[in-house]
C-alpha cells in the first residue's frame, strides 16, 4: 500500500460510521480536525443529520442494510483509499461480509483498521457477537483505552492476537476554547449540576437524579444533556421526588452549546457503568467544570496522575449526594481551583494531537504491509 507520505499526498482514509450528526465522536474527533491533513471520505449507515464541509466526500446510507451497502460500494468504486477505518460493530461486520461476497476481501484486508470505542460490557449481545467477525478480520484493531482492551473476554482477545493497539481518546480542546472565548460569561444564578451523555441504563441517569434530590438545595438545578430511552423515566421520577421544577432535559443539542452549558455549570456528575475513555468528561473538565465520576476502570485511567476528581462506587446514591453537597458548600474559589487543576490534567494528558499521532502510527503500520492501494476496478 502506498501511503500519502510516500506518494507526496495526504493519506486517504475512508471512515465507516453509523450516524453523521452533532454528537458523533468519529466525525468530530477523527474528521473535522484533520481537514487538509488527510483526504477524508465518510460512509454512513443512517441518513445524515448534517452536511459536512466540501473537503469530506460523503456516501450516505438510508438506515437500511441495502442502503448502506449501496453507499459502501459507491465509495469503493469512487477511488483509492490507503485505510478503510471502521468505528462500529454493525458497519464493520457488514463491510467484511460485503467484501467476501464481492470477492474483494483479499485485496482490501491489509487496509482495514477498526476502533473499539467502548468497553465490552457497554455493547449489546448482538454487537458483542458481531465483533467476533470484526476482530478476526481486520488487520489492525485499536482500543480507545487500556481499560477497554482489558474488559474483553479471552476469546475476543485471542481473535485479535498481536494485531491490537491502544490509542487513547483525545478531545478537541482548541474548539472548546474557541467556543468559550466567543461566548458571553455564563450566568451563575443557582448552583447547577450537569450530566452529559446518553439517557440509557448503562449511564445510570436515575442515580444522578436521586443523588441530586438528596444532596442539593431547593433552589439548585440539574441539567441532563442528551437523549435516550430513560428520558420518560427521569421526568416521572423528578415529579415523584418533587424536584421537577429544578430539572431540565435538553435532549440533543449542538456540541458548541454543550460546551457553553458545561462552562456555566458548577459540577458535572457521571454515574456511568461503562465507558471507553469518555471524551465528554474531557470536554467538561476542559470547559472549567469540576467533576464527580463513577469508580470504573476507564475513569480511573482518565484520572491517572491526579486526585482532583472524586470517584464514587457504581450506584451509590448517597455517595454521589455527599459529593454534590460538598461541592455545593465549597466556596466558589475552591471550585475554581478544582476546575483549574482538572482542566490542566486533561489538556496535558489527552490532546487531540496525541490521539492523531497514535493513529498515524497505526496507519503507517498498515502501509508497511505493502498492500496495494484499495482501488476497485
């Protein structure tokens, strides 16, 4: 395979993602910051929710297997790619099956890279099974954290063998800084707790709500940023607890608005049971918001080298409530110092440039396999 460096041109990467939208991390971390540095093409499974810049070629699915395969085939027929990079078990497995069916697997396999974005227990049973196909077929498998790799059972790790690498997630701190620098100072009229993430059982938002109801005051506010199946349960529980006037569910909002919301909050709480290496936590801390996190391996990996963030056992409502009370009673200067130390930790340890340098090494390894460029005749 001839890489962009060897040919005097940017490396050409085809990314397979499920959804092109405001919150998609593959689009925000792997594509937008690399405009001009790589030649980028996207194939989506679902119909896009936004239009990418013209520098990114887009082949859009329509939410069906047939539509995704049609978009994939059109992308492969359109030109050459040095790397085909999968980001989800479903689309990656469909790629493998399609290449076998089309008689192209032998030619294209040396260019296949796959990223595991979550810990094993955060995937559905279906996706755990699909990854047996993906982990066995892809030439390089990247885990977004050491914790994610360690979470996989022996069979799955045996399939990967020595083809795995760890490239820790990074966040676009420059973007966070630009957004906040262009925004007016946040209003701080009430102590505000914020939670950012999918409203699903694995994130355990009901524990956030219960802890807030127990640890906060009557004038305090709780903001859930995100959408998911537990939204209705959160609304019902907030009414049952009598705190509905202080609880806001924003649904999905623009990423820049998420940064502004985090900068205006006094405390971020994650009660999640499963993560890969959470970019949302990095962004929250970079926005200057102190954090309290569940005690899980990915959070411990994120916090290596600092004691600035309290860790609370999974599901410990009183433990989270105690931390909410502690931060609520803390002088504003104390919260600002915690926020400063947290921002310094994440921006030093997890810059996006470090993540891209890690992927450059993975792509270079694929190039050294001497596979042909992946142009379909």
